[in-house]
């Protein structure tokens, strides 16, 4: 019903920046909340950030990261895209990053609350 494709991953040195994008297609007329998750080998899939369709509710797992400009989630509904800007990156940010859509529109922090997932994009931060 909804297809998601991430892009923008790659290799970056510690302290550098990456901007991830997620393009949605299919039933994009629904007011889905969108989330970003990440998963490293041997680790569980972890919540990063979520944003509702209106942008009126934005949720970061680590609020200090948002305050300090480390992570910023945004969306452009006209283009059916959601982005994750990552600055001052650290080696522990290394993971496969996934975007996900929540048809309920709440933008929860649990992976089980999301209905559609992209294939993921690899982000590697070297030290």
C-alpha cells in the first residue's frame, strides 16, 4: 500500500554530517506519521525520531540531540518525503537506518507501531 525508499547513507568521518531521505509512494494520501529507526548488527532496532503528518508533533528519543542540532527530522508532504539531518556524527551512530510509516498517525517510538518499512540505508561513521 505504501512503499518507502531510503537514500543518502554512506561513509562519513566522526564529526561529519549526512542527510537521509525517504521517498514514499503508493497510498500517500493517508496522513501517516513517519519515523526513523536504526539497527546495528547484534542490536535491536532502535527508535530515532518521528514526525506527524502536520509536523505539529516531533518526537526524538534523545531530546538533547535535537536541541544541539545533532538530529533533525522534517517532512515535505507535497514531495512525499521525510528527511533526517544528522550532524556531529559519532561512531556509535553506525547502523542501518530505516524509515517507517505509521498509518495510525501517532508517531510512537515502538517499531511494532509502524506498518510500512523501507529496506534501509547503511550509515557508517569512522573514527
